[in-house]
């Protein structure tokens, strides 16, 4: 009897916490469908007016494509850097391995505003880099940490005897990685890519400091609109971003389940 009461209390508490966390996000959707000319809750009416306005706006579409381009490029670079880094940390015998881990995790510890200011002064002297290239590199710095963590945990779950068996049968190190290790860690690579993509697509401060008038990403445009033009179009964009993020997280959960 007591176990049932404890179980019910745990379920109710979990549902209450999840509901509390979800309320601010769920409120965005009725705001996005508001028919009035200004943000108000509860909505005075429901309409797709602002969603249509966002999807037909050259500024919003241009910023969305730019964010997609930057996120795709930074994701590719982050994964390309993280795979050999995770292999070296998990499979290699490196001195001061814990110190290397600490350095890799440093971008997650340092506040983003500090990292953005540091990147601004660093890239200011590299005039041959465009604003888009600078933003991509800045996002790579921030996303490599989480990608290395995901891939390292995935590699630690792979039975090393499978790789040793391939090597003992004459396969080269590259062939073993290509035919044995890579297929086994593919779900981890997919999860790392999804989280790196989301981190880049939603990132504001680095894009704000390293971008210019010709490189306005979607988060920067949202920030600018909040400061100068507060209307339901911001809620419509936010609702679309939430849908993209939720879809990506569901994909990451799917690949994580396959990895387990």
C-alpha cells in the first residue's frame, strides 16, 4: 500500500514539474496565433496572420537560411574535430588526460558572454575572415565540448575486443575504424551532430558580437525585434524554433535509444 502511494506521489510530482517547465514554452503558441496587432495573453482571437507574415518576410527568411547555413557548417566541423579527439581520449594513452578533458570542457564552464567578447577581440585582428566564417568558428568552439562528451561516452560503451579482433585478423587501423568502430558509434555521432546543430542554430551572443549588418542570424534578428518591434511575429518565429528544436531532440533521443 505504501509503495503504491509513493509511486503515485512520484508520478504526480514529476508531472507537476514537467508542466511547470513547459508552461512558458506552451504559452508561445497561442501568442503566435494571436489575431491582434500586439502581444497579449490570453489572445483576443486566433489567426495564422503572423505565421504567414514571418514565412513571407524576406528578412526573417534570409536570417533563417543564414542560421541554417552557419549551423550546418559548424556542425560538420564540430563532428570532424570531435571524432578523432574522442578516439584519442578514450582509446589513446595520453598524459594529463584529465587536464585535456578540463580544457575541452572549458567552453561549457565559461559564460557565453565572456567567450563572445574574447572571440570578438581575437577575430578583430583576422581581417581576412568574413563575419560568417568567424561565427562558424565561434560556434565550433562552443559545440565541440558537448560533441566530445557524447562521442566519448559512446566509445566507452563499445566493446574494444571487437576492434582488437579485427586488428588481429590483419585489418589496418583505418579499416578497423571504418568497418567496426564507425558503425558502432554512428548513433553517438548523430546525437552529437544534432546537439551541435541546435547549439549553433539557437546561439545569440557569439553571432551578435562577430556578425555585422550583412550577417544577421535568426536569434540576432529576434533579439533586435524584441528591442525595437514587439509584435506577435516574434512569438510566431519562436514557435517555429520550438518545433524545430523539439523535432531535433526527438531525433537525438531516437539515435540515443539505438545506441543503448
